[in-house]
């Protein structure tokens, strides 16, 4: 049979590109081109007002060799991620397991656990500011009923970051819902077979439940990592990076470099460094996934 | 037919996306009857924002052909907003400018030079040109027209003073008097605690130049922290009062205790823009008044207030410049407008600011010693919150917070501030 070289798009192809055009245009205008512009400005010195001045890799060199707040803010961010992400995963699994038991009232609790996720972030953080207030906050008032003088949750250098992490635990509704969906896709026949063999709850979780929901846990882990490394709003609203830089995360350093210190080029470089770190960590997680993430088609 | 429908639907989607983009304003009206659109950028808390919108609405009532679109942001985010406007060339036609950030934009061609407008309309008869020249001008170019000035004073709760059997403070009171009063008033614990003082988030701004010897010199870009007795005293004043429980620690966290209006503070470092809140929230729950910042007997000077001039600028890319200027004049040189704004700052319209009408007008709220804020203009200091100065301010703040946590001493803090500040100035 003769092969004909394709020299033009088929009608179907043309329609395809026509239909994805709105999204493609939006992606280019609002995501791709800004990324390219950000990459360009990362090689310039630019205060946002004058014409950017090309300075090569100087911004990146300064980040890695001179900027003490780069390391400090990165470590604070990794601390936040290192504690909040595992807690996020663990508690979302626990809550999903409980909700999966389909006891009376499960639907109500599902809504209650999901509700904080749909509340406006800033409004939620301001509400928590009132809860954490040292003198009149609800938490310390409750503690005072049992004779404990509550600390300054956000004004104590050692407690500020744990307080922000603890607050984040109330917004695990999305992760919990995704795990719950994964749990509901686990075939009951596996549990029935395990019951027949006399398997206990822990055995069933370790050998059936966890492997079966490992893809959703992998997804949650990746999403939580990306979100955690970009943390900004909570410290910005609640502590402004204090006290004494205890909550001065990378996102805040990036923001201040641009909008307070008027170093837009430097801030762009910080953004790309974060992007590279994120890519590296994501690749590492993908690399480890072959040891603990099981897809049903692979098992079959 | 199906194909035609598909093509039509996809074209409709594309057109919808493109139509969402802003179209250029082709208006080039020169007469009052033609429709004019102005964009108006401003900041403020709820009450101040309401005031500014009221001014704009009043202007639109008088000029029905003018439509003003608001671009509002809260005070904390306004700086970011300005940076974004200028870097993206989207500054509103008329926008507010705080005097502490204007320095960063000097030489910027995005501001319309208002000097010809001021000269043509003889605005030197309406405004204090010393203020215009010193605060809003540089190299002969006028960047903004003055609107109101904002200073700080100490508000005091008369009921709490009576309860502690203290005489009310007078303008010749001293820092020691203030601290004694704070100690006498402070009582209780937890939710029932009454603090003698409230600094709010101001220490990190005030300690930079509380008595006249600033922690850094903005004309020479030199640090002056390590051997600066006044700076160390200022830092100690704020940190000691907080550590002793006389004032709450609100340095890092956003204000969440509720302020002077709750009746739980004997005194508060308050600004002109707090007065509207006090008048509406306090009502008859307690009596209060304001007094000048106290004298420091060691340095033989009164504590200085940070000064904020609020002006109105015109974008150089505004299409209807004359209308924009007319709107600026309406806000800054119209007696009724200045009357509306007087709960938030000292009016810049000289004839009104000097009148008995202004001094006796409390906008229907409780009376207070208005002259105090005016007199504090004689004890003002500027400050800067952008660029390398913002970096140095952050260094000082983090060291101050270490001091509050007893993780450093005042001398060590000053030395570290000197060292890091010098390194930052060297990179400028």
C-alpha cells in the first residue's frame, strides 16, 4: 500500500486546535509568557520602574553566596514542609478511614472536616489570630480554666511556626476527600479474603489498604509538597515572618525582595531557584515511588 | 451543519476570551457634557476608605458626566499595589501617595508634574507650599498635591486614670510620668487584663528616630546604631514596657486585641486616622482625650512622631488630565471635602486648618484636643519603608524581637544592627 505523506491538518485536527485555543491562549498569556518574562528579569537588575539592566548570573550568585536570608528562609520552609506534609498525609488517612466506616453521621462529619478548606484563607488566618491571642484568645482562655497560663503562640519564637503548622491541620479536607475516594475503590473482596485468613486490622491496612490507596497518597504527597514549599499567606498575615524571623519562609523572602526591597530581578531569580528545588524534590519522590506506589494494572 | 455549529461555537469562545481584555479608552472629551472615566486609587481602613469614596461620589454628583472607578487596597498592601501599577504601567489616573514612600519614585516619569497646574490655579494661596516643596517635590517637579497630614499622639482613658487616682496628663508631661501612670493602671490577668499602654505595631517605626538621632541617615546612607544612646533608649523603652506587661506585644502579629476603644488600655499611641474609630466605637462607654507625646528629660526633647503626608498624584498617562486635576483640587482645596477628611488627618487647606470652625468641629463625635495633633507637626520625623531602608528596618525588627525574647541585649542588638546595616548600604 502506498504511504501518503501528511502535508496538512485533517479537519478533525483543525477542530481540535480550535477548541483548545481558548485554553492555550490563556495559558500562554497568563502562565507561559509571564514565566518567560520572569526568567528574563532574573538575569537583570530591575527595580520595577526603570528599564531592566542585564547582569547575567549575578542574582543567582548572590543568592547562593551572599544572601543569608536565602538559606534561613529555605530552612524555615523545609521545616514547615517536613512537619506539615507528613502530618497532612497521616491525618487525612486517619480521617478518611474513620469516614469510610459509614457510621451514622459520617456525611455530617465529612462536611465539617471539609468546611475549613472552602473558607477564604485570609479570613481563616485572621480568625486564628484571635484564637491564638495571648490574653484574650479562646485557646488561652480555655487553658486558664484548668489553671494553665497560655503562652504567646505567635509571639514566642519557638512556638510561632508550630502554631502555624497546627492551624494548617484544619484544612486537610481536600486530601481527606481524595483518600476517601481511593478507599471506596478498594474491592471488598480483598478484605473478605483477608478476614477468612484471620487477618487483623493492622495487617489488612498494611497489606491491602495502603498499597491500594498508595497512588492517591502519592498524589497528595506531591500536592502537599508543592503547596508547602510555596507557603506564604499564613506567615504574611499572621506573623509577618516574625518573631525574629522564626516564620520567615521562602515565599515571604521572595515577596519582600520584590515589593519592599524593590529588587524584582532578584526576586525572579529566587522564584526560579525555588522552581529548581521543587523539580528536584518532585523527581526524587517520583524515583522512590516505584518502591511503594502500586497501580492496580501493574499488580494485575 | 454540525461542522458549522462547531466552528461557530469555537469562534464564540475565542471572541469571548478576547473581549474580556480591556479595550482602550478612546474618550478625548474636552467639554463637560462629554462622558469622562477616571480611575482612582487609594488605601485606608474601612472608615478611611468610606471617606475617600464619599469624596469621589460627591465629585461625581457635582459633575454628572464624570464616572470614577475605584481601585482600593488596604494600607498594608498599598505599597505593593503602587509597585505593581508602575511596573505594569497601569497606574490609576488619580492615586494616593504616602510621603514615606514617595522617595522611591522620584525621577519616575509615571507621575505628572503638578507644578504648572498649581501655578496656573494659584494653589499657593490654598496650600502650605513649604509642605508641598519639602514633602511632595524634588528637583522642581511636584509629584503630588497635599491632602492631609497624619501625626501621632497619646490617647488616654480618663476613667482608668480616675480609677488609679492619677491626674490627667498635660502636654508638658514626661516619659517618667507616662511610665508611672502605665504601672498604676495595669492590672488583672488574661481576659480581664487592663494594660497601662498600647504601642500597637508602632515600636518598629518609632525607635528608628524617637528623639532626633536617627538610627540611619538617609541623606548619607550611613548607619548610626552601635553608639547611638537615643536609639538604645528608645528600644529599651518599648521592650521593657512590653516585658513588664505594661503593654501587649503586638510587634509581629497583626493587631488582634482590639484597640483603645475596648476600654482595656490606659493609654495608646494613636494616629489621626484612629480618631474616627474612637469616636464611633467608644461613644459614651468612657471619657477620653489626647495629649502630646511626652518629654524625655535625659535628652531634653519631646518624643518625635513619625509623620505621614497623604497626597494625591496624577498619572502621566491619564487621558483626562484637566478633569483629574479638577478632582484633586476638589479633594484637597474644597472646604467641604477637607471637612469630611478631618477625622483622619490635619487638613492641608490652610484657610480651613487655621479656622475656629475646624478646631471646634468634631464631626458629630466626642470632643478631643485637636490642637495636640497640629502641635505634634513641630515634632515630626520622616521615615522610609522601601528599598534598602526596608531591608535595614527588617534587620532592626528581627533583632528587636530577639531582645523581646531575651535572646540578646540592647548593646549586642545595636552592634548587630550596625554591622548588618552597613553591609546592606554597601550593596546599594
